[in-house]
């Protein structure tokens, strides 16, 4: 036998084997569970792995991601059990929504208590995610994922779907868009751990604010707009319900229901003030994570399928992040932090210019009720007015620099959601 052929063949096999091994090593332990939509099994597998290998921060990062998606599966399943009106709502949704979020034909009766518990579970789930991610310490940790193929079960029906599939059902997307979604890999890293922790905190703010409100009366008057069966003393609200867009000029009951809903939003009594303090704590922690995120991102020297790139990286989104963007955004975060801490004031919009400002921290901690009209007038802010240093964010020149850096207000909002 020709020895040169044997040597070449052995070398080829070795190269292929090394390539396959490298590819296998790159696939995180969590990804198969994410791609198959088996989140609960994935959580169990990651917890088992961490018991055996506590230092495996990729497994810990993967556990946090699995728990994060579980948070929304739990919320969706609860909404389905409660009879969220996805097919008979006061505004009829598009066909695609009805297809993927079917209405429960035999729902439970939604009560004020059960809907509050649903929000509480959402907040608790977010806290679990944040606690997991807070234990990630390895500055070099990475988690490459095929994000367009991650499956979640939006309504707890045992039918997980992924983003690429959803795009394929929407006529606005081209075949190239769908193919890109299928093949897109983002290599999440240590900065993205902070990014996800920050988002958990900001979502928890929304949950705590909802729980702070005494919404019993509002629920009894308007919950029938959103849920099929509702516990309310106004039982006639559940009879002969029609969508607003069904003969809108003649559908007075539906129109009056919508008006009542917005009326309830005008005055929100605070039933649990401690929740306001909890929301403030989450907000502060979210801002801290947003600041820490950039500390890690700016230290990166690679350019490997970045979610949020630094000015020297490309990033998978294809949107250039400049040093000016980073600098102005970090300055903004620093100012927001001072506002939330009560160290700087928001200028008051009535009376002599510069005479007084609103202490936002005190407004969170001491607020008894939130009356939108009184705040627009200014009287709602009276208990929280002080003399002191105003935030730089009130300076038009600062706003101008932000707009210049990000290319206008709309772009600034988009980058804000992206940057966290």
C-alpha cells in the first residue's frame, strides 16, 4: 500500500476530526434545549451540570437564558388559562396573531386576585433569572446561539415556535430575510450578561408598578375588554360583547368601555407603597447594569458575531456604534442615575424658570396616587418640589448632542431599546 496515501488519509481524517470536535465544542450545552423548545428540561440539565461543575459559567449563562424564556412561557400560559381575548377582543387582531395565540375555549374566570398573582409570578421569574446571571463571573464567558431558531411556547399549548417560522408567515419578509433568521448566530459574551440582567430589572419595574396600584375598581369596570370570563359585580358587561371595529359608529357599549378604560388610567391610587420603592430599586439596579455593560464591551478586542459591538467591532446587526454614541449614552446613564438617587432635580414646568424642580426619588417613595391631569397641570408634583441642582439632561445642548450622535429622536429611541 502506498505509504504517502496512508499518511495523507490519516492527516485528512485528523483534520476533519479536529474540525468536528471544534464545532461540537462551540455548541453550548443549553442550545439544543433552546432550539427544541424544551426549556424545562434545559433548566434541569443546566442545574445538574452546575452541581457537578460549579465553575462552568457558560452553563450558568445558558441557564439564565433558558429561565428568561421560561418567564414569558409562564406568563403566556397564565394568560391563556385566564382566557385572554385574542380572537374576540375589543379590537380584532390580525390572522397571524389568532393563529399563534389561540383563545382558550374553556378558560378560567379571571379575578383581580388571579391576575395580580400572574404579575407577581412574572416578577418572581425575572428575579430568578437575575439571580442566576449575577453569579456569572468569568470575563471571557461566551454563549453562541442560533437566535432565530430558539423556540418558545407562547401560550403553553405544547407548540413551540421560533422567530424564523414567524417571519415565514408574514408577507412583508423576503426569502433572504427568512434564511438569514435561520442562520443568524450571536455570540453573547460577558457584556451581554449585564445587558440581560438590566432588561430583567427594567421589566421588573413595570411589574412592581402594576402591583403597587390598587386596581380593583378598574379591573371590575374594564377587565372584560381583555378576558373572556371575569369576576365583576357589573355582570351585564359580559353580555353581547362586540369588537370596536364592528360597526364602530353604532357600537356605543364598546366605545364606552374603551373610554372607561382610559378614564381609569387618569387616576391611579397607590395601594402598596412598598412596591413603588421596589420598582425604584429595580430601576437603579437596571441603570447600574447598563453602565457596567459598557465597561466589559469597551474592553473587547475580538469581533466575533457581537450583539452590541464597541466602536472597533462590527456586530451582527450591521449598525455602526461610534465612540460618540457610547460617550453620550454613558453620560446620559450617569445623569439618570443621579436623578433616580434624588441628587439632581427635573426642572418644573410651571412658575418662574429655574425656581424649583421635581425630586423623582421622593415621588416614587412618597406618592399616594398618580393623577395624570394634576401632574400635567403641575399640582400633582407640589409635594415633591425642591430647590437644588437640575439635571444636565434638561439642557437643550445635551439633547442636541444626543440627537447628533444618534441621528435624530427616532433613532435615539431605537438605540435606547437596543442598548438598554
